[in-house]
């Protein structure tokens, strides 16, 4: 960690007044923002709650060995979860969390504070990360975790920087449900792109109907679905082959998936791993489609699927 020292305490004190005024203005504005409720999102949340926070999806699974298809109805719970020491965390609330100053202030903050790792920049690495986090009921950020969302030659230090900048954010205006402040899950998308100026940061909170862009969402727990449905190919297992298959696909307006294909060109990957990754993506239920400026759109999505041998 780099430490910066200064020999000008008088200058620091002189900056305190305008900084204090800035934060007062931001939080005064945030109080207004927190009262804004998107009616469509509110109706959506109320309908979910009336159904016990349950959604239903049809899952079709194809077995490439027997050429058989099976269909089943899967019920997903998208209600609040108990996290850590009994804390209740929502995915959807009547009033979503807000960054102080709104979406434009959030974009500006991320662009100003996200730093391109020197080693990654030197290596010409680019890529994107989706950073999930919780806005607690007091507005503090916690449970920050970055995953690859778009891959060129994404590196671990880029993921670490993505987590750092999100964890450094100031307190948010917390979500509200039934008139009370509650903890809520959120996501932001950060892109590392080399240019002559600076790193590019694009952000969006998930499930906020008033943001410019919303990423497609898997209905339920994506990790659980993959663990339950992926079968390690016998030939790859016998050869003791591991690897990450990057699958790229398009989520259409109705949530169905199309144009499913491998995105990375790792020649060391066993072909059966690629086939299995594509098969399990084809077996997925419909996703919640992406949105732009309040309208449903089709959107490309990149999903890394890791095959790792263990006992």
C-alpha cells in the first residue's frame, strides 16, 4: 500500500470547509433522490412480495450422450436472504439504494478513482468486471466481490482494483422497504480499456428502473444452477484436464438465449469441456433481459465457466 505524506497541514485545513460544504450538498440532494420511486419497479416488487418472492421457470436439459431432453418447472426464491450474523439482505426493494448525488455522481466517482494496475497496463490487458456488493441499512458498503463480465486478457490485479474502488465508495442512501431502511444487493460494471486518457468506468445498479443500463439477470442463483447441471466430461477427467471456458451469448428481449459460443481461444482446453459449457448454457431457463433507458433490449453477455478437478 502506498502512503502519501504532506508537509502542508495549513493547506489541508483550508480545504476542509469547501469539502464539508460539498458533502452537505451531496447528502442534501440524496435525501430528495431517496424519495423518488419508480412506479413500474414498485409494482414489480409488490407483485413479487404477493407471490411470496417466488418466480417459476421452465428448464429444458439436453443430454448429448443420449440425445434426450427433459423438462421441469423450477421455482426460484428471490426474497430477502439471511447473510452473516442474521442480517436480512434484499435483492428487490420498494426504493432502491442511491449513491449520494445520483447515477451521474456515481459514474464520476468511479472514473476518478479507478486506477489501471501498472502491470496490467504494461501487458496491454483489457476487460470488464461486474462487482457485487451490499448497501447496508446504514448506507455502508460490504461483501464486495468482483467477477469477470467481459474478457480480453483480464487479470487478477484488475479484479482486485475493481473491488478496492467499490469498497472505497462513500456511504450510500440505503434502500427502503415498507418505510424502513434495509440492506440490499447491488452491482456495478467496471471496464478497463486502454486509451490515451484514462480508464473507462461504466456503472449501473442492478434492479433500478431509472438507470440508463441494466445487465441481464439469471433467475435465481447462477452458481447453484451450474453446480447442479454441469457434468465433468469423462474424457477430460481421465486426461486430468482443467480450464476456464468463456461462453458468450445474447439474451433476447424475451429472456431466451441465442448465439451461444465459446469466446476464448485457449488451444489447451479439452474440446469436451467447451461442449459441456455450451450445453449447460443452452439448458438455462429464460433470463431477465437487459434494459436501456427503461426499455427491454437484447444484450450480449459473457460467462466464464471453470472446470477444476478435486477429490
